[in-house]
């Protein structure tokens, strides 16, 4: 039985849809990252699971129990979910210990047990020794650990984390990612983790749900979302920066339409596909080659140093293709290169037998 199930979940604000009929399940013990750009509906989705928003339509189940559905609404305090927000939502007038022990106090856990459980959970988030400090005496990362410890102390069926690391500096963010991941593994907790940071989702998640404009485009393990993005929107979010026009030129072959240049390259294609589309390219996958039937030729128009390697822009016909290389090329050089793994996304009008063409992507 999934820990959380969303079935056809809709949420409108004053008739403007924020979440548009999503389906999603989070398995027990899984960390599922809900990844998408600002305003796509991530927080709204999380808040409906927590019970802070009433859905416009659809059903939410936690461990098989309906908590939100037609004519049925379980309030947040009766859902057994813990939530940690982007801003450190800790009570400023309470010590670390009092903050973390608070959910246990609410449940009437006796003081001795409360102290012991609080001590253990503070150890888990690596905050022992700070029990009697107040939040203003802590760093941002420490405050966020207090919020996390408090949520863990509830022993929730599911932990909802809404961009919990985005206020931390880059180094601390990286450390906390690993700590949360290790904690989740050790305790076997279920986490629904909202982020707009693809690297965070890739490093932490068991599965990623990519969301855009209130709909979910793909749910898959990180490798699959990265290697086989379901559509152009997911590809762009996963670092494909360049999309080259092309047309299908045979089985697993496409012809690039780059002005005077029309080289063909190999590319995995759904069987029977035809017509035009685009090829998604990542700069770090394109690479220089000496020769070869799939070599493209172009001229370097810009070179920037990125520490240990260069990013160069190569003009081919009317198009500019970025590639990353350790070779110290100069602007004006003519180079031969291969695109690396490419992904074909058909134009909306392009036919794939047996499939509805992808919806328009933003
Ligand atoms: N209380 C509200 N009233 C009206 N509109 C709202 C409300 N809350 C959210 N929205 C709108 O719903 C849409 C989704 O918002 P949401 O906060 O879920 O996005 P998000 O994906 O969490 O974005 P971010 O990454 O910026 O936090 C946005 O267009 C937002 O303006
Ligand atoms: Mg948000």
C-alpha cells in the first residue's frame, strides 16, 4: 500500500488552476522529489497533502486512509504528517529542546520519555549540546535541523519537505542533502520533497516527479528522468540547453536541419515515427572527434573558461551548439565534433503510431 496517493487532484485559486488533475503515489520508505519551476504548483500539492489546503477535486489517501475526498476532509493535526518549510519555522521564544519536544507534549507523552526521545532525535540531526539555545543563537542550517528534528519527533507517516535547504549556502546545502538522505535511509521514512533544484532532486530522490504548470510530465528514477526525458519540458529542466530542428530520416536516424548543413545522426526513435521535431543536446555530452560519419563541422565563436574545462559555442549553419572540452580551442577555430546521446522530440503534429502526440510544452 503506498504511503501517499493522489488521485486526480485539482486545486484552483479563485477559478485559476494551480494543480490540474495530478496522479501520484509515494511508496513507503521512498524519497520522492517533486521537481519543477517556480509557480508550477509544488507547494500547493504539498499543502493539500498536509491538509492546509482543501482540494477543488480529487482524492488524497495516506496509508490507505482517505484524508481528502468528496465530502470528506481530515484536518492537518489528524493526518500524521510532518512538514518542514523553506523558512525556518521554529518558535523563536522556545529553546531547541522545547521546539523539538513540542509535538510530543501535544500528544501527552510524559516528560521523561519526551526528554529521551528529543535527545535521540537531536543526535540524529547532529545537534547534541545545543538543547538550551534559542533559535536566534543558531545558524540557518542549525535552525533547519531543529525544524527537521521537530518533524521527525512526530514519527509521521510521511514527511513533507518544501525546499528545506534553499535558504542555506551552497556548501551547507550539499552537506544537508546527504544528511537528510542518510537519515531517510537509516530510519526508513517516507519523504515527499519539493524542490526546483534539479541537482538536489537527482542526488537525493529515489524517484522524481517533474511538474510544470500544474501537471506532472514524468515520474521515474533520477537516471531515467535524466537519460530519457519524457518530453521537451523535462529535457530542458534536466539540462538540455539546445534543441536543433531535425526530421526523421530512417530507422533510428534523423537529419539535422541546420541551414545549408543537413548531416544525419543516429538517435533512438519510437518505432514508426515520422516527420519533424527537435533533438535535445547537452553541452557536456557533445565532444570533439577527429573523424567519423557522424561528425559535425563548425566554427568556434566564443570560448569561456569554467575551471578545468572550457565551454565553447560552435556555429554550424544558422545554429550555435555548445560543447564542453578540455582542449584549449580558440575563437575562430574550425572543429569536428559529435553530439553525444541525443533525444528526439516530435513536433506536436508529428505522428507516432499508437501514441497521442505530446501536449504542448512550455
Ligand atoms: N493562496 C493562494 N491564492 C492565490 N493563488 C495562489 C495561492 N497559492 C498559490 N497560488 C498560485 O498557484 C500557483 C502555484 O503556486 P505554488 O506556490 O504551488 O508554486 P510552487 O511550485 O511552489 O512555486 P515556488 O517554486 O515559487 O515555491 C501560482 O501561480 C501561485 O501564484
Ligand atoms: Mg513553493
